[in-house]
C-alpha cells in the first residue's frame, strides 16, 4: 500500500516508475485550525508512506506524527519516504536543544521499518534514528548533466557531501559566516574556465549563490549552470542572471522558474527498500 499526505511531482514520478497507485490521506482542519486525519483500511498492512514537507514544516511535522501514530495503532508496518527532511541543518546544540535530535526523538516514538531520504545535509542525522536509515546521494543523476563542465563546490561541506564526484575537474570555495554575513574564499589559483556547474544539496537564502556567481563573473566564466537537490528558495530572481544557462533541481520540493529542468529522484530508489 502506498500513501501520501499530498501528491506532488515526486509522487507522480514515483507512481509512473513503479506502476502503482498512491492514495491521498484525508487531512482536514477544524474551524480552529486543529488537524483531523482519517486513514481507512490499513489494519495490519505494509505501508509505504511518501511524506511531503512542502509548505509549513512545523504543521507538516504534526501531520506526520499523527499519521505515524494511526499506522502504529493499526499494527501496520511502514517505510517512510521523505524526499526532503527539514531541521537536518540544525544538528548542533543551541540554547540547550539540538533541533535535529529533538525531531528524531518524536519520530522514533513510532515503529518505523525504514526511512528513505535524499542528500541529507549532515550524515550525523542518520545516527539519531533507531530504524534503518537510507540516505540516497544524487551523484548518479548529477553525472548525467556534468558534460565537461567544471564543478563548483560552494564550500568544503558540499565537496565532502558529493565526494563521488571528486574525479571531475573542480574548484572549491571556503565559506564562513561572521555577523550574519557570508564570506567566500577560493581554494584555487585563478585559471581560465569557460563552463561551470555549481553543485550543492540546498539553496535557501541564495546569498552564497550570489557570492559565487559574482566571483565567477569576475574571472570571466562564460556559461554557468547549477544543480540543487532541495530548492528552498522561493525567489526566482537569483536564477535570471544573464550568464546562467540552466538550473537543475530535483523533484523533492516544488519550485517553478525559467530555465529549470527537474531531475527525478525516484530513479535512484531501489525497489528492495520498499514494503
């Protein structure tokens, strides 16, 4: 059985690849905005739950916890497929709480067979969960679009995250934040580069992207491409710059903009991971 809280492009691509039907979970709100969730005919079933966090992450989290509790109370098994896992960047303690750890505690309360996600920001997150945790790297779909482009890694973390691409021509930046300002420093000598692709797991504020773009223009790069697995940025003005030829996103979130091409994450899922 395949269920989802909200059908999106990822779900549609998933349905097509595995030739299955994904049923929407009935989620409504009472007048005071409290959630009402109803799932029929799931007693002692094997369930693959595709959960879409797009929108208000905090409300979606409550949805997820309620759905998982319903599944647990029906004594059903569940594999949780979360294309983008929020709070994974908050993996360090702040004000006596580690948000990523707190979220894992809430989810761990339920009996989950396996969690599947993509390009987790920090590998440490996997250690917080009691169930099997599958973090699928998107290297294999990125390789299809490199095509003699020099890879630009915005920081050391990005380079480590996509370590399977290390054999390609690359340039790496060092990034630090001070007083809420981002500073970048190239870890290479200026050289003539005609075509690059900026690769990272997440684009959020777009400030790092702008800094990298401006530097590449200074060293006279002719064509700029980019790939981001999770497009949290909601303002497409960052991608309308003259030298940007194509933007690649995955279908983990919804973000329509010009010059955009969507990469299908479901191509990377092995059927053996499902129930």
